[in-house]
C-alpha cells in the first residue's frame, strides 16, 4: 500500500454514526493506490509489481496491505503520483454514476452541485463539464466560494443558507436547473427540489436523512420530477459488472486527460487523527489522502469515542451566563470547543465573569451577546457572532434560557404564562429560524421533568417544556438532529440548588454533563435525566395523576416505601391516644415543615399560624405532596390551609390515618358547655 483516500463514510464509521450492521461489514479505507504483491488463480491481467488504483467499498485500505478483487482495480494512470491517484476513484465513480447514469445529464443542461469544493463536488464539476452541462455550485465559506469562481463557475452560492433556492431561480430567469446533485441535509433538500424545472432530476448523495428516515414532502415532485439516491456500496454489491466497467471508464478518462486529477492534501498515516478531524470539520478543499510508510512501525490510534464536540468548533448557549447554561459552557470548553457564544439578559458579573475570564485565558474564545432571546433579532445576533468572520461554521446550539413564575393552574395569570413561555418556546423558535441553512451537528434544548411528571405550581413551566419536547421531535423528523433533555433538579448549579436541603435527590454537575455527552453521542431525541431510584417515586407520581391512577393495581407501593410507611403508622398506632401520639405526629410534621422552609433546627410553636412562618400556596402544596408520598395517602388540595397550625395539622393527619384523633386542640381548650 502506498496511499489511501479518506472519505466522509470513514468518518461516520469511526464516529459510530452508521447502523451497527454497516460498521461490522465495512472497514475504514475504500480507495487506495499501491503495488501488487501477489495475484490469485485466474487473474491474468495483473502481475506482481504492477502499480494499481483500487476502489473496494468493503474497505481495509488504511494499512500496509489489503486484499482486493481484481475487477475493483485498474492501472495507475501514467504520470500520476500514488498519493494523487489514491484520492480519485470514489469521487469520480460517484460523480460519473450520479450524473451520467442516474442524472442522465446531456449537453446544454444546467446542473446545481452542492458543497462543490469537496472531492466528490470537484469531480462532479469535471464530469458535468465533460458532458457539456452548465454548472451552478454552492459552498460553505467565502474562501471556498472564491475557489469555485476561480475555476470559472459564474453562479456560486452559500450552501449554509437556503437563499440558493431564490438565487437559482433568479439567475435562470425563473426556469430552474435540470439536475441537482445534493449532499445537504434537512430543509435544504426541499429547497433543492424547488430549484428544479419540469422533468428535473434530484440525485441524493447524503446519508444523514436516509439513515434518520426523514420525511420527504411529495408536492415538489408533481412536475415529473425524479428523486434518486446514489450509494456505491449497493452498486458494487448488486451490479459488480457495471461498477467494474465504470471504474475502467473513469481511469481511462483520467489517463487520456479528459478528467483532471483532483486537488489533494496529504497526511502521513501517523497523523490519521488530524486528517479525520479536518474531514469531520469540513474545512478542506478537494481530497484528503493518507500516505502509507513502507517501513518502520506505527502506534495504533485508539478511538476517542463518538464525536459530540468538535475540536475548535463553535457553539451557542442561551442562558449561558449563569447556572446550568454556564456549567454547560464550561463543559463545552473542556471538550475542545474553540468559540462559545453565550447569551443572557444582562452582562455577566461576579463569579460568572471570573469563570468566563478563566475560560478565555485557557484558550476558548468567548463572545457575550446580551438581550432577550424571545425578542426579534437576538437569535440572529447570536448566529452572526458565531459565524464571524464570514464563513465560519456553527456546530451546535444549547438552549437553556428559562424564567420561573410559579402559580397554581387555577390562579395563573396571562402575564405569568407569557413570562415562562417566552424564553423557552419563543426563544427556541427564533433560534430554529436563525439557524436554518446551517448544518448543525445538534440542537439541544433543556426541558424539565415537569413536562413528564408534573410539579405542583408549575403548570406554565410544564407546558412550556412539553412544547420543547414536541419541538425536538418535530425538528428530528425533518432530518435536523435535535435533543430535548428532561432534567431533574441539579444539586450544585441552577435554580434548584436548594432541593437537596428540602429532601430531594439531585443531579451532581459532572454526572449531569456526562449524561448530556452520552445523549448527544447516541443521537437521542428526548430523554429524561432524573436522579434517584424510580421505584420509589414513580408509583407516588402515578397515584396523583388522574390519567394513570386508574391503571394502577390496588397496592403498587414499592416494598421499601411500603415498609417505611407501615413503620411510621405502626409506631403511631402503638402510642396511646393523647399527648404521646400528638407529640409524635407534631415531630413528624415539624421535620417536613423545616425541609419545606429550609430551616435546619428551628423550634416551631404548635399554635403558630403557618402563614406567619412564610407559607404560601406553593409551599403548602409542596408540604401536602411530601406528606402524601411519605405516608402513602391522598389529601385534599386545601388540606394544609384547613389545618393552619402545626397542632391542627397533627390532628387532621391522625384522622386521615384512621388513628384516634383524641386530644384535639379544641378539646384541650374545652368544649363550650
């Protein structure tokens, strides 16, 4: 082996983003140039010492040698260096098959080639021109667009914006193009279909939307439009004679000078990791080729695992100037992000400003954009900052902006609903619109367990998060990778830091961020990350749900919880009615009241009104929920307010538990006579 070409499918395989059966069947390295060391029986057109080019979709070219069927090889074109020749077969085979065989391009037709500065894009330009077609092209940066214009292509557009649809119609006098060679994903596919004139052909080279089973609206096909896909693997396996004939045709055209070699950048095999990262970042022009040393030893490259954060990549974090958003920004920086664009309503101060200073000193570029993400223009300013200088790529978005304004559903006001709804829902939608046309690796929205399980006093918050959950599913169905994380309470950062003191289990920061990385790596659409043992809280939640309660069996309480509840009841029942039982109940209630009020050891007067301690409707609901969960009972919604003191609560609770409510407060005061 002398040299091997690198293809995007190699990157997908290395990142674990292809279905499992494909990862097993195909190894890295699909094309190469080398010297024949031996031939098998029946091979009479090759001999040891011949220099050849090979293209085999089963892979295996990233090494000192490989075994390839003879009909998947051809003579190395005279005058070509092995490293130049190694990057030719797959790109030219793809372009040749897509435009000549599938697209049926003829002289005088117009062809739109997306991402035209990659290896396949440059090969497609050469093939289209060989066939006599007029070429229109897109590319993702101004540098790449200048390169295409220097090749003599007059109509060059931005592949990271959907504006190409209108631009194509404008430069063609409203007619459109005859063929679209597509490698873009998501909404760009629909835009590409709308560029076609009647009887046009759309040829899909990408795999993202195919593997995600993204839907395709059929209305753009109504004017005799053809939609086709191209996959060389399938062609080689199902039609090996066609594949072999095409390889001969392509190599002959190169040898005769009708097709020119592609621009290539070489890496020694020892720097394969750098080559993969450059390919994944889409920052190159032409082909990337690995040169294989002929002697010596190389250390094996250990896999880094699925790529979730690109080395040097750019990411937007809304709500990124405090709390969980700031913790996420720190995590992105530790993962290798090069540029973080962070938003908040006000500029960072104090500890947040110091944290950002530390990130900047460590080498991460930090851009702060202040403003309300729900207002027009803020999301656009974030994207503009992320893509400056012109042509920079935006790789991902984290939407963590939020506002809490809790109230019971029965009393919530429209302005409260709007305050909660705007940053989460309107903000997410404005980000979606601002990032259309950008090829994001992922778009993560921070939802809450409230949308899954409910939470007392947080109807508006639960509704806004439920919208985010649906938004993630909606985007994902359109081929736009999106993740909604239904977070439980975090113990060390964010708005729920006091939950641990109030008896709740919480998410440690590092554990939560590790979960985020795993969810992004596994391309999840929606996942709840909730601390604690589910068996201890799911039944309690279900019992309070009008939807799920009828589905539960008579007693589904987990054994551990049931034993705890039974133990409390047994201890109370064992005490004599009167002061001993009352004192035990008051002690039990005091522990819960302290937890709700976040009081460590305050002494509570049994006859002090709860309102004077700071109880409001939300704290009353929290106390009721704690009692229902701890004692496995159902209490009326106004139970706490009907028993406005610790003393009254103890008496009311004894009655609910079926215990003798002797020595009630009114009895100790004396009944009227």
